[in-house]
C-alpha cells in the first residue's frame, strides 16, 4: 500500500511546530509496522475550516490521479472541519478507490467504515462555530474595557498597554487637516495628492512597515475619514466572515457595530465626524467619489419639482435644473438661479445667526427657553412614572384580594386587563417624552452652535467649508424661491 500522510496545525507557533514533528514520526512508525510505503507527506499550517489549503488541494489532486492507495490522518478534523469539504473527500475516496484511516479509530475505509463522515464533520463544524463565537465575545469584552482590538493603531495614535494615546508629533494635526480638507470639498484623491506633494509621512511610514512607501492614496484618506476611533470611541464587529469555513468578509450594518464611547482622547469632534460621514454618503450616492466640486453649490442645490441636481452654466452665471439641461422644457423648467443670489441669501441668514451669537442678552433668553422646555418635559416624565407605579401597586392589591377570595377570578382578570392597557398607554407616552427630550435643544447644543459660528466667522467670504458645515440641501422652486435646509448642529 502506498500511503499519503496528511498533517496540519493551525499556526506556525513553536509549540505547534513540535506537534508537526510528532505527527510525522507517529505516521512513519505506523507505516513501517504495516509494511507499507510512504508516497508523500502533505503539510498545511492553516485553519481546518478553510477549503483552499494548498497541500490539501495537492492531496486531492494526487488522489484523483491514483498516486497512492490510502490517506493517513490523525483525525478527520485534520482534513476537514466542515461538512462540505468532508463530503467532497468522501466522494473522491469512493470514486477513485482510495482508502482513509484516521488514527483516532473513527474512520477506517479498509473495513468499509464511511458512514460516519457526515456526523464527525458536523461535530467539528459546530466546534469551530462555538470557538468563533467565543473569540468574538472576547474581542467585545476587550473593547468594553477600553482596549484597542487591532495590532496597528489608527494614524495619529500610539498603543500603550493595549490602549490608544494621541501621538506627540505632527500626525494628529494631519488627521484634523484631512477632515477640514474634505469638508472644504476636496475628494479623497485630491487630499492624498496634497499630502504627498508636501512630503507628509504616510501611515505605513509612521509605523515603520518594511514595504512603506511615501505615496498617499485616496483609499488611505477614506479610511481615516471613516474611522470612528478619532472621536474617542472604540468599535468592533465592523466586518465578519460569512461562516467559519469562509475567508470572505462582509461589511456589517452600522446598527450591528459595537461602539464604546469615551475610551481615549478624541482627535476629531463627534459633530465634525458626523458631518463628514454624511458628505461621504451624499457624494457616494451621486457617484462622485474623489471628485472635487467645481462650483460652490454643485451637489448641494436641487430642483424642488423634479429633484434633479442643479447644473452650473457659465454663460448664465448660475444654476439650472439638471433634467431641463439634459432633456429640455418637456422634462422640467429651467429653475434658473444666479450663484450670487444664493451666496447673498446664505450670507444674510448666517448674518442673522451671528447677530444672535454676538448678543449676550438674546443668548441668555435662548438658554432660558431651552431649560424651560426641558424642565417641562422632565416634569411630565415624573408625573407619568408616578402614575405607572401607582397602577402597579393597585395590581398588587388586586392580586391580594383575589388570593383572599375577596373578588372573583372574572373580576380580577377584567381589572388586570384594563390596568395593563392603561400602563401600556402610559409607557408609550413615556417613550414619546424621551424622544422629545432627546431631540430638544440644550446648552450642549448651544456650545456646538457657538463653536460652529466661530468657524464661520473666521472666513471673509462664503466658501465650500462653510456651506458643508451649515447647509444640508438647497431647493429652488420654479418661481425662483430659495429654500434652505440647515444641518442639525
């Protein structure tokens, strides 16, 4: 009999290298005792859940070519830890009349023992699934304890004892500059070009990677702009494998992210980060990745009737409906608006906001209104909670009366049903009050507003950064009326 020996370990750690040596020695002794010949030894250092192992693929190809008569493995899990691959091996063995013997005694096809393939493969796959879940839970626990999951920290940070700390060099200010440049209307590639031309160190150069290069890439800039760690939060579960048997990863929905806030010093404010995420989404939606806006209101101004983006026309010194521009009057009217009119309108609105900010008396009045609104909601909440607690106490009293047979079961059930309905209504009202309180303005909103106004005041003229910070969308009606949608600050 010509024997093919298959040995596998999951990693190349020193202790597992020793395991490889022991496996080979065991099989060599086994083959010698049987009086067989060794055709070849196939060795993989990779997880058993992966189907594309190089040596395993060579083993299967050689089996199909009848290069040997029997496969020897420590156990089926060395060959396959999932049902799909195990059944594929079973088919190869049966079709090409090759035997399989596992040293744990589970499978020996020389005795006709093949029926246990599926069962053992299922058991090993379940073990792999359980191990994967445990590893994910361990990563989540680390994040909750403020420990960074990755081995390389985000650009601008350094790792100390598993935690992120802001670097004491130029990199944190580069991160801030990247966010400002994007808000100003620069695309990913344009920002990369700016940084490269200035000779700014790349993330790979900062961590001294062997293959580090001085060129910045748009993809690198985008990763920085989308990295929530810059706000002081830790995040896990952004991606996941389709299954333990697959190397393909999928991007999880944002609602499945595990985000733990305020675990290290922030480089970027949460407000600035959210503005950038919205801009990235808007530009991706318009298929304008890495595209610099040529005009102030490109991608911001829209036709209020057909929803098309407005196109800038140099000869008309302004914007017209995109659908009208492409298809003519049958599709829509021109909705023409001068660029200078849009500029003046926004400057006038921002001027009013600046007046409020510069007027201490009006600011104090605004703070009073905020506090008054919030106090009113909180009073309603307390009253609501008190009423819910009162009904719960009455339910307990009714139960006591029912147990002591002071009221009938029918009366008790009717009372409980009615009371539960009342509690459900109050809980719904409570939920609405919480939403109102969450959405209401407070002094922290005012602080953000002040900070944003100060940024706006630092510019002598209206530019793309000011527009992106304040304006979410502009709509132009057929009669040239301008409707501004401001971002929630």
